[in-house]
């Protein structure tokens, strides 16, 4: 079930990215973070009130760490898109599973536990598939800074995923984790829009659909992601995040009329193979354990 949640999350995040691309001419990057957060915040709060759930938590610092890592990670990715081409930015930001693999290995070594080599290998193979699809290149100015920002996105996303895992193990429900994340994104998204982008852009009938779509996809993606990392194997979930690249390529082919060469098809095959093999390995280990 966590694997299914992760695939739903990847699909929704990819759909959100397509809507961000379509609405980027009308709204600033941080402004879009605000809108994707505030709508989700209102929806979540309404559900929480109707169910009489409590927002009190003994793990407030954990929510702060998750929210800061997630918010800054998204911001650095959006900034990198303005400095390097999309393929390079997405490739470097897709290093998240590699960073998670390093974190998991450090924790395992610290606890004197065996490393999960098969899953780590699957993560590396999946990343190789990403590079085959996106074929990153260095063009234009500010390349070093743009690449550094995209790598920061990969690292910070890994930190956020790890924090979600820890909060899940502590018994925090997914809705509470997502609520505090959307609250943080709403407050700092609004501040960032005024400080860095000069305020909010006009919302019209011809662009409000992008905002609604972005917000709905974001809330479904966040709830699914939180359920996945909160309950599933962190290395398996990280490997499955590569599926977003496959979904993005399918959107590019069917929505934007891009063509798929042999490198793209081979990359998609590697990502799918890495995901399937890692799922089978985790299932086998769970049964034997």
C-alpha cells in the first residue's frame, strides 16, 4: 500500500508541475507556493474541524524541520529553473534518493546494522535512467549557482522525506504533518511573495484554474507522500520517486508532442525495472523477516 501511495503522489506532483509550467507566465514562483499551500490549508482545516481532530502535537520541532526543509527545497528548485535548463535542474533535483540512501547508510552503520545493498543499487540504477531521459547539459550563465541550487533541492527533499519517516514512526498522522507543512508554506509563501516578487499577481478567470489545479494536486500528493514515507521502507519509497520522471515524460509525449528516442525509452525501462526490483526485494525481506 505505501508503494501505491507513492505512485499516486508522483503522478499528482508531476501533474502539478505541468500546471505550474502553464501558469508560470501569470504568477511568481513563491506566489505559486503560497497558493498551493493556502488552498490545501483551508481544505485540511475544514476536514479536521468536521472530524474533531486535534492539532496539538508533542513533536512541534519535528514539524518545523520538515516544513523548513520542504519549503526551502521547493524554493531552490524553482530558482534553479531560472538559471539552468529544465533537464539539468530536474536531474540534479532528482538526486534525493541518492541523498536518502547516504542517510540510511549512515544510520545503519551507526546502529551496526547491515546495509541494504540491493536497494541502494536499485536507487543508483534508477538515477542512471533519469540521466538517460533528461540528458542534462550545461548551457547559459549562472550554471554553477543553478546546479548548486538544484542539488540543494535534492538534499533538502531528502531531509524532508526522512523527517516524515521519523514523524510517522512517532505516530503522527499524515493529515497533521501535511497541515503544518501547508501552514508554513502559506505564511512564508505570502511573505516571500511580497519581499521577493513585489506582491501578488492579478487572479483572473483565465488563470484561476491553474491555481485550483495546482493546489488540489499538491494536497493529494502531500497526503499520499506522507502516508508512503510514514509507513513504508524509506529506500524503496525513495527509489519509487523516480516514477515522477516517467510520468513527466509521458506528459511531454502526449500533451506537448515531444518525441521519445531510444535513450528516453531505455531510461524509462531502467526506472521501471529499479522500482519493480526494489519492491520485490522489500516484499521478500518483509516475508523472511
